[in-house]
C-alpha cells in the first residue's frame, strides 16, 4: 500500500524516464508531474500548495531546464524540496547549502565531484503524454553496466575503458549500447562473432543506479512525510531578480 502524507495535501513528485509513475504510485500517494522544466516549480506550488516536493526528473536541452532560482523561491515559501537520481540529484548537489535535501548515491557523487558534467544523468525520452519513456541510457548507469560486464567476463579491462570513452564522447541523445559499442569497436577491431557476443552480453545486463536512487528517495520521502518529520527549510531570504521575473514571463507565470 502506498504511503500517505499526514497532512491533507499531497506532495508533488516530478518523475519521468527514471521511473514509471505506475511504479511510484505503489510507494507514495502524490501528485505526479512530468519532468520539471522552467516554471514547473512555481506552477506546482500555485496549483497544489504541496507540503513538500521531490524532484527526480527534469528536462535537458530540449527546453529550458528548471531554474535554481525557482527552487529557492519554493523553499522561501516554506515548502521543503528534495532531489534524487537525475536532475534532482544535480540540483540538490548545487543547492544543498541553501536547504535542498539530496538523497542517493548519484547526489553524493555530484556533491563530491563538483565538475562532473550535467549530462551524465541525461537521457533522451519520449513525450510526457506516454510517460516520458527513456530512449537512451545515462552515462552514470552505463559506467556501472560496463563494470559489471568486466566482472562477469563479458569484456576485458581495455575494452571497458574504450566503451566508457565512447559513451563520454557521444551526446546523451545517442547513448545506446549498440551505438557506443560500434564506436569502441573502431579502436578495438575484432571478429564479427566476438562483436556479437559482446553486444548480446552487454544488452543482457540490466541495472540502473538512477532507478535505485529514485526508489530510495520515494520510500524515504514518504516515510518522513507520514511521520511528520519534514520541516520547513531554513533558507535565506529570497531576493526577486529581473532574470527570475523574465523566466516566469517566458513560462507564462507570475508571482505576487
């Protein structure tokens, strides 16, 4: 049974390619919204006035990403904000000093290695109307899959490094195992049968740290809410800027 927050209003969760809404709903009763973009937090606050917000997924490059300033504005309204797994982990690593709460391994990784590229968690995904299904794999998940492949004897250490380098050089929209392997094979020529065996072995490995972090975040987020253990953030006084006002105008929003 899904956990319910103790207050009357439901929390808001932004989720898309990392985890299906149908899976998330089995863990936590919430208002589930598509990956966050510019203006999404302000709109969610104005529409739902949630007791807390969990950011898992957000858009990358295709449209303006969720702004740091609107997350700070949300916390200034007394609404706690949590982040995990994907865009949530990235924003939490950037804003934890201001009260945003990060959950999971990927958050800790971004917080520790501050120059890690943003697109390490990005994937190409389908439209929100069909649940934003992932069409590519993230670099953080691919690195783990390649390590598992070496551990299981599917590939050797040298070829693992070639795969990682190939994945890093590709745009996140192109990060699929067949595409990455084809790039790596150019540096490590081998027989067609060996290539096919590697492709099949890599494709059989199923693991997503993003998914694991998202599940952990939903469980912990729901538990804290159900036990009344989520406190309003102690964030500094919010300062309205012209840039933030323009961002809101671009998104068709305004704040009083």
